[in-house]
C-alpha cells in the first residue's frame, strides 16, 4: 500500500464529515483511528480499485454522522436531522 493512501483517505473522511456538520475539520471531537482501523480500510479500498470482481462499501458512525466509503474512494457522510 502506498503511504499516501492512508493519509489521503483519512483527509477525505474527516473533511467530508466536517462539511456535513458545517464545522472545521479540527473541531471534530473523535479521532478516526479510534473509530475504525484506517490502514485496513485503505488496504481494502486500494485492493478494490485493482479488481473489477470486488464491490466495496464500508459504513461506520463517527462524529454524529453515518459514513460510507466505497471502493472507488467515494466518501459520503450524513448526519441525522
């Protein structure tokens, strides 16, 4: 796995959550590493990107949002109303 894969995925997740909540990324009160094994997630995303036979979708909760990461590196976050 490329070292920047983990960092980029972390940034994408944190900024997506911040955008959904309308806050700055630094104001998120949870640490991503406490919620999910980000190295494993990044490895799955990278592996999924190398093959057509794998359709990846991983969901978890963080900072009041429901977060989904897909194999094409799409990150979505939604906060309950």
